[in-house]
């Protein structure tokens, strides 16, 4: 699947995003388009503004300038909750899990389910068994066999398992877009393979994915299109079957340019 | 009530087995103990309390084991016990509150004076005391969460401010329990009313403390707010990215703690049977002691409210036991100091089981 044979309307767009931190310019007019059902990879050097870009899309950061549209409607996310409510789920580079809480608690952190009836409405009791079951299902759906017990504190998990929990959380709740910031960074070969498979599964289920990664083989393996970020803006969008990995790296570092890229 | 806690307790058997397996060569037993203590954070203070009780029972001349002694110890623990609930909530958010005692003092002065000097009906005076304490707590919370000052500094500052306000307001005059009862304001010292079960004599204040522990144990482990308290203390950045409004959680934690100190002021008024700026002087550090001995981490995110109750009881039991054994006050203080350090050391050791 590619941009050419998807319906013309992108599901998520960003235009001219600017984000400054004092004198540091993290984003200097960044654009992005994400089409339905595609995996869009975002690559770029350290500090190119990849994380900043997706944080603007996920509500973790507010751009100083620029427009973000979801399904053609302008959106102004002030907090991560806003983006989540709109159906955008994000796995951050830092994972954003609470180590002392268990897997089920982390999965539902910030959107705990309540018990039905007066227990929930009056006593505000959260539905622990229900959340445990849902967490179990989400983890199983992604085929992570090594995580069994949803009552396990996240700090007792390996780096890869934690990443898997974060990805499972995003996959379970994402209804429009799933964003993954370096989801394979801490992973071994096998676990990386699992995450890449999850990404394909998400696409199969019709969910578009934004994947940030420094790992070119991973990017070329799953991406439909590759957004190249450099010095705070998009410098090119390429297709993995038209360019080589070394071309991509050259564009990323400024050694090469693409005509009409951005 | 069932204590099903969010943080760090729910590790599984598999894992304990795995842990034990790791160190097969030396001390399977030691590491299993470590794991079990980690799994049940209130277990070590419970064991310490039990051990202290047994030791003092068999060591002394029999006075310690008597029910009236137990009743007296429960009454002595009530004020620190209730205030320590607020401290626990704040410590769980990775904060600290040094203004606890003075908020309770101010609120009990406020209640008594509104009723006695301003002629407020006692129920309104009582509620006004709660409101004042909640506002003080909210002020702490606003300075911590909105102005982003460190909790230690904030509450050190407000400690002095609230002390001064209390002194200025009360003009250092006391109001006795008899005055209150004589003027039809018995409600304000109702928390000091004795209830007897044979020779076990406790007060309504003691019962209130137990109820409050049960309520907050439920709130912390069975509501979203409770979970968010743990998550914010555990890793505030992660909590924010997960969609929790960290500032609001912190603000509400300090406000709720303030309300608890207000109720603490009521219990203090009944216990001391007088409203005076001299009451509850050492409460700040005593609550921190109870929290620490009870196994709550000062770094936030880990701990159990019941542990704090046990911690508060442990301090009283040590004090009473040593006192009945003829140990003088200076040595008792020394013993409590050592106890705190041992508690923290054991806590670190248990945590190592996970690292
Ligand atoms: N919260 C912040 N405060 C100050 N500067 C920031 C902040 N976040 C990002 N920056 C700066 O903005 C620039 C872009 O950072 P960003 O994290 O978006 O890059 P990145 O492409 O994700 O890099 P990496 O590949 O290392 O993850 C960097 O120079 C960084 O130092
Ligand atoms: Mg980044």
C-alpha cells in the first residue's frame, strides 16, 4: 500500500509547526501527512526534532505556530488526554510507564474503568478484575507470550517487555492513529521482530502508524513511506522501494537532497 | 477490609520462585524472605510491632500487657496516627509536609475560639476548623504544584506562617475542655469521650482514626485518584504522558491532607481537652517517623497506609514499653532514633530484592 493508491485525504496532517525552547529551535516549520492504513516512518539525526514533532501530534507539547488537522478538522491538543480522547495513542521514547504499578494498572493509567452500579458510581471503585482481563487480552492479541501475569509490577519486566506493554497499551486504545517513538530501541532481535509484527498487525487492522526509528533495516522493512526530518523540518518523503538505505541516510544528514521533496 | 494495593505488592509466585532460584548457592531462604517482605510491604512493620509487644510483655513486670495499658497506648497514638494519614498521602506523591502539626493546632484553636468567643454553634465552628485546615493544605498544594516550589521549602515556610497565625489569633490564651462543655460546646471535645470494653478504655477519637485509615486504604487502592497518587509519586513525567493531570493530583493530595489535619485538630482537642498552642508540638516529625517505619518510601510511589498506622503504634509501644521498664525519656528517644534508621536500612535491603 502506498500514498498513491490510498484515498487522497490524509487522516492526520501538520503544517508549519514551530517549536522553540529558548534559543533552541526544535521545529522550524515542520509538515507531516499521514494517510489511512499506512505505516509512515520518520527518520532523522539526533535532535532533528522527531520526538518534538510527534509530541505536538500527541498533545504532550503545544507548538508555538502551525496547524494540526485530524480528519480534516483543526485540533488543538493541550494535554495528552486530549489527543487520546481523539483516538491518537502514543508510545513515547521514554515509554511513560509507572514502574511500581502493575501491568494492568499501567495499561489503564489515566482512564481507569469503574465497577458497574453503585460501587462504581458512588464508591468510585475501579474495576480491577475487568481491567486485568482487558490487559491480558491486549497483551495476548499482540502475541507476547513472555508476559503472563498482569499483576506484575512493570519494574520487574525486562526492557523489551516494558516496551511491549507500552505498545500493547497504544494498540489497545488507538482508534485513529498509533504513534511509536523508537519502539525497538531497547530491544533484542527477537523482541524487535515482535514489535515490527505488531506494527504490521495494526496496519492490517486499518490503523495508520507513525514509526520513529534510527534503525534503517526496520524502517525499510515495515514503512510504506519515509518522512525524513532534518534540522526541525521535513526535507523529503521517500518510498522504501525507490531509495536505498544509504540514500536515506544521505538525505537525513544533508549529504543529498531530493528534488521537490518537501 | 481487603488490602489490595496498587504499588509493588502484587508480584507473582513465579517470580518469587525465579528470584529464589537466582541465588541458589547462598541463602535461598534469605532471598525468599526478602521477596516476601517486598511483596507485602506492611509485613515488616507488623512483625516489628508484634515482636515489640511480645518482648515488652515478657520483659516487664506485667503492667505492659494489661488492657488498660493497651487502651492508653491507642489513645496516645490517635493524634499522630490521624495526622500521619495526610503525611502518607503527601509522601506517596514524593512530597513532604512539615506544616502538619501547626495546621492541626490552628484548626483546633479556631474551632474552640469560634465557639467560645464568637458564639458560633459548635457544629459550624467544627466545620470552619475543617475548612481552615483544608485551605492551609490547599495553599501548600498550590505552592508545590502551581508555583513549583519544593515541598520541603514550601511547608517549612508555611510551618512558620501558620505557627505565627496561631499565636496571633489565639493571643496565646487557652480554652479548656470544661469551658467548652460548660458553654454547650461539648461536640468539640466529643473525640475525647471514653468508650470502655471491660478494662480496655479507648475514645471516640481512636475509633475515628481507625475508620479514617479504613477509608483512605480503600481510596488509595480502589479509586482512580488513589492510583494517580501512586503514579505521580512513582514517575511524574510518565504519569503526565499517560494522561494524568499531575498538578491537579498534587494539589488535591495537599488539600485532602489539609482536611485530614482539620479532623486531626478535632481529635487533638478531645485528646488534650484544651485548645492551646502548646499542643501537638512534635507532630511533624512524629508523622514522618510513623511513615518511614511503616515502610513508605520517601521517594514516593511506594507504600501502604496501614504500614503508617503500624509505624505510629510501634513508636508508642516502644515508648511505653521502655518507660514501664524504667528507661528514661532521653534513652527512649535514642531508641526511636535507632529504630528509624534500622527501618530505612531494612527497607533498602528489601528493595534490593528487585534491583
Ligand atoms: N523539553 C525540551 N526543553 C528544551 N529543549 C528541548 C526539549 N525537547 C527537545 N528539545 C530540543 O529540541 C531539539 C529536538 O529534540 P527532539 O527530542 O525532538 O529530537 P529527536 O529527533 O527526537 O532526537 P533523538 O533522535 O535523539 O530522539 C533538540 O535540540 C533538543 O535538545
Ligand atoms: Mg527523540
